[in-house]
C-alpha cells in the first residue's frame, strides 16, 4: 500500500474514534437533560399553589409551587423576576401578612406553614436600603 493509502486509513480510524466519542458525549448530555427535566418540571396543578407575584412597577408573574416549598424559594424566585427590586420583602394583602425575611431562621418554613393558599398574591414591597428580608448574593 502507498503512503497515501496508509494516511487515509489513519485518518479514517481517527474520524471513527472522534465520532464515537462525540456520540458518547451526546448520549450523556441527553441523560443529563432528561434528569434536569424531571427535577425542574413544574408541579402538576392538582397538588400546587398558584402564586401571583406583583412587582413594584405593576407587572405580574404567576408561578406554581408545591405547598412544601420554603419561603426561601419564594424569595429566590421573586428575585429572579424581571424588574424585581434589589431589596424587598414579600407581603400578602389579605389578610395583611409579612412573610419571614430571607435571612432569618423562619425562612425555611413551608408555604403551608405560613398559611399561603392557592391564588394568593404576594407583593414585592421594595426596601429603601439593604435590610433584612432581601436576597443577597452572599446567601444565594
């Protein structure tokens, strides 16, 4: 065989190895994608609380949470909303109630434990300065 034929064989073997490696990586990514879908899937309507978040600018965001979700999760979700203030406290309107601050021990209480029901509206009450209740980078 000529040198050119040997080079083609080497390139063919390398291509097959690279293709196999790529297929294995893609297969692994698909498995990861499926795991994340299961983990991040929004809970079914039958067993959830549908909570409405009202931002200071008047915009609204609705999200389903499990009754066992912690108040901390509510703060973290609210903090990720577009136009959310940097510092805020979550407050219900009726009955008027201030949820435990983000940086307190009570933040681990569940939605059920603090008395939240489906269709509850949570207002992001903007705080003027860094204060208890707001999500901070150090705590995330």
